[in-house]
């Protein structure tokens, strides 16, 4: 399941984790009191945050469906995958193509432990303990190399991850490094939280929620998000709010929940 160097680490249940806070916001069970204590009062004051997280999840589902069903992509690299919830990327992909391969990547030990439990015995789905800020390790990892054939189109996902990467860690540079490795016909899907048009209460509460975790949170503009796709062909309708990202009848948004995320998909020429 993992390389010999990737023994699942100890989970620290006394330090809040962004992945577990997100799990709690989504209504999941894989979180500790330290995480709930941060998220609970904030959700009470800004319940729209839960809708935002659900809407993000729905975007992810539509993108995976589009990549696998419409584009015939049979291998996905999901970076900043988060904790397994219902309807995970490998489950969506493998319902369409039972042999679709999925590599999940995250830097949170809780995600590592949960992912290993969920995908045990699944030869088409693996987990890599990796940090997007060190792309070489993800790209050269033996599990990535075993599951992903870099001569065939890859679907790369950075869904609600890049807002955790500060400008000083060069998010555009690390995304470009990963995308450089992908062959023609590959697709990338990105969702990134924005403060554009956001309810000021929700804005303040998001900042409060992540102020006490090790990873801070950074809003970016549409132009900054569009730059992640540089050199790739943006799939219509372009970089839009998540609920407006509609490509086919099958990928129509199933919710009219609020969606202050800039989202897009692009194809490598
Ligand atoms: C908001 S969750 C998004 C999960 C999933 N992609 C989704 O959209 O439902 C963000 C995830 O990114 C992970 N993350 C944050 N910083 C990271 C980094 N530098 N490298 C890898 N993963 C990171 C967190 O651990 C968390 O699981």
C-alpha cells in the first residue's frame, strides 16, 4: 500500500487538524474534540460554511465525472485529498471505469491512517504521504510511479488545497512543476476559496477557524487562480464560481448552495 518509508504516523489528537475540521464541517465522524471545539461555535454563527464545504465536494464529484466519463482519463492524482468521506474520488472514478487508478496525496497523518483503512486491498487506489510544497517527492514516489503511467493522460486535482499554501512557498511554481510532468491530453481541476462576493460574516469566520491551526488560510483572486492554468487550454466555461462550472448535462450542479470558490478545469495541449 505504501513504500517502506511511509509507515502511517502517530495521529496527534490534541493538535487541531485542517483535514479533521473540514471533515467535521462536512458532517463526518473522523475528528477529535480539539477540532470540534474550533469548528462548532463558528458553524453556529456562520452555518453557511457547511453549505460551502458541501458545494466544494459537489464540484469535485462533477470534475471527476467529467475527466473519467467525458475525457476517458483512467488515472487520477488527487493532491490535498483530505479524509475519506462518502463518494470519494476513487469510488466515483471506478464506478465509471472499474480499472481507473487513483493516487491520493495529503500531508496530514490522520488522512494517512484513514486512507489506508479505506483502500486496504484495493490494487487500483493508493495513498502517498506527501506535501505539495515538495513536488519532487510526490512525483518520484514509488507508489506514484507504480500506479501512474506518465505516457498516458492524467487527471490532476488540487481541490481546496492551494489556499493553504502561502505565496512564500511559491504555489504557482509547485503547481507548474507537477503539471510539467504530465503528458498531452492530461487535465487539471482546481478549486480555490475566494473572498470575492463572500458574506462578510462567513469571511471572518473562515479566517477565525483556520487562525488556530498550523496551516493558515489565504484567499486568492480570480486572476491569481487563473494563473495556475498557464499554458493549458481552459475548458469552457472557464474559471468560474463552482456552481457555474457546468460542462455536460450529466455534470450539472445538483445544488444551488453558495459557492465562493474559483473553479476550473484545463487540458494540456
Ligand atoms: C479543505 S481539505 C480539501 C479536501 C478535498 N480535496 C476536497 O476538496 O474535499 C484540504 C486538504 O489539504 C491538505 N493539505 C493542506 N496543506 C497541504 C500541503 N501543503 N500538502 C498536501 N496536503 C495539504 C489538508 O490536510 C486537507 O486534507
